[in-house]
C-alpha cells in the first residue's frame, strides 16, 4: 500500500470485528496519545488504533492487513526514544497496541522461568518474580509503564546489564505473529537447544519490523542474599574504570550495577528536587553509584583499597534500604531533571569499557567547541561501556535554536564513538531517528544482510515500515 492509498471502510469494519468493541479506538482525542512518541519528535496519523486481547486476534489482524496491503505499526508502552512505535503521517497505517495482552501465563521457580504476554508491564513481571522469591533483573527508568514486548523488540538494557545481560540474554523463547499472519510458537524453557538457527534472536532488537512478539519465556534468578549500595566520588573517569575492575574482582563478579554520574547531572537534580541532599559535604566532579550482591565487609575493603590507590576521594555506604533508595534517586531522576532544565541533545553510545575515559574527554571537547556554554551532562552504565552523553542547553538559550544544533554535534559524537570501536546506538534502538546513522556507520555487507532478512520475512514491507532499515 502506498501513502496515497486509502484504507477502505469495509476493511476497517472487519478489523474492528476481529478485536471486538473493547479492542479499537477511532475517536481522535483518544487516539492522540498513540500517535506521538514520548519525546514529541514524531507525530503520526492512523484511522484506527487496535488493541487485541489474544495472540489469535493479533494473527487475524495481521493476516487481514497482509491480504489488504495495509501497513502495521506495533506498539507497547510507547516509551521508546527513537520513534520506533509511531506511525507516519499518511494516515494509512494501523497501530496495533498490545496493552490488553498482559497475562502472566506461567511462572516456575524450579525452572527459573516466567512466561508472559507482550503487554505485561515490566514492573509487574518483576513483582511476579518476587512473589515466588525470584528476581527478574531487567530494570530501567520506564519500568512502571514500558511493556516487555517493547523491551524485547528494542533489546532493552538498563542498570543490571553488567551482571545479568540485556533483554536478549534474558529471553529463552518467543511467540511471534509473522507478517503473513502465521503464529510461530517458539516458547521454550530450555537453556540448551542446539537445533539450528536461534530464530528468536532475529526478532529481539528488530523493533517490530519482522513480526509482532506476543509472548515470551524469560529467565529468572535467585534473589540476592545480600545487596550493598554505595555512592562514591571518583578521582576521574580513568579511576572509574579501575574501580570497576576492582569491584568485579573482589566480589566474585557479583557487581550488579556500576553507574557513572557527572556532577552537572547532580546539579540539575538538586535544582529540581530541593528536598534531596548531596551525599558529601564537599563538591566533586564525577561519581559512581555501585551495587554489589555481597556483604558490606567486602565492599568496605574495596573502598579502602580504592582510597589508598587514589581512585576515589570519598564514599558513602547505604546502611538501610531507605538510604539505598535515596542514593538510587540521584541516578533515576537525572533524565527528568535534564528535561526540566530545557532542551536536551541525547546520545546513546557504547565503547569498550577501557575506552570510556577517552570517549568522555574527546566528546566533551567536541561539544564545548561546537556549542558555546553547553552543559555537558553525561551519565550511564559505565560497567558495560554505555554512556548517555547528554547535552543540556546553555542557561538562557532558546530551546528550539539549541535543538537545531543537534545534527552539528551528533555526527561528531557518533564519529568519536565509532572511532573507538564503539556503537552509535547502545540500548535505545534505531526507530526512525537513527536510520540515517545506520546507513552512515554500518558496513555495506551488514546493511545488505539486514535488507535480505527483512525481505525474507516481510516481502510486502508492511511490518513497521520506515523503521530500522
């Protein structure tokens, strides 16, 4: 279907009939929130929002759309940063929202697995795991509203990747509706299944361009017996990398989180949340929030050794759950505080851990040279090399004029990351936002393989067109 083709009313009526009276939205006011991304970068249109309640309904919708040549945009919690779940402006795409498919089908603490539907909110999956004394470790800022289907479709990362891996590492099996309307039941409880291509990995990170994930079997883990949270003032970013190696070695690789925080990030948090206080009496330039699944004695030894080695300048260890929560707030409130301060140019890059200090130095120089007065506010998962190198508009600057400089600095930052054997997209995906960057940085043979896979699964090009490839 081309952008000029109009979806016939009888087809819309048939789609409504598939999902029933509770499964569709046609009113413009009610549709509005489904047609714009969370960052307000993309505004689309659609004649109908469909909210199927079962895999069978999703399959019927996809089959009808395939026969009629209608493009589909799958959507979960709509919390993505790259416009991957927003339709185009033609009004000839159908948005399929998985929110009503939110059942936990099975949970088994003996197998350490949980099977959930794609519309399950991430926080609800975490709570279900806790109810059987297990841990589902995927954790990110939007966990109260993001859905597991979207997490898998974007291969979400978060704060616990260092120990448990990203979404790709946590999935044992998937159920997927293919672009033809066929259902692939790939739900598996197995850790070992060496029977050919690992097909589930094609759909994880594909952002709905190869099919719609409708359910997943996920790995669970034992709850940590002990957890110790500490906030440290770093000597510099090189010291951060050394301290990371020190914590991993001392804890038997049970370091769960190692988050880097630039002082500018804290300044923005304190400006917005005046009820929060600095953990230290002295002001420092760089910090780390560290969580280790080990006892406090080991953590104290690590910190003492780091002090002697001049890797850290000060440290505080949470002595209660409430204090740990307050330390975590300093990290979790950073994105909100940056938005509150004005326009933000965001970069989600990764480099080898050992090269993070060089990246930060070079990227800061490039940003300050390009935009006078810019507030450089990097933070992120230094434990896996993923930096959110965010730039906040200069004080008193016009938001729109600042954001107009995005491309000027974006290319420079991405060039630096790739020059250091890194990636221009670590955990946020491609969507619409980074398609040109994918063409710029991916090898031609890689792009060709991706296009061949897309053509094999979706020869009509109807599954989330205009995204990724």
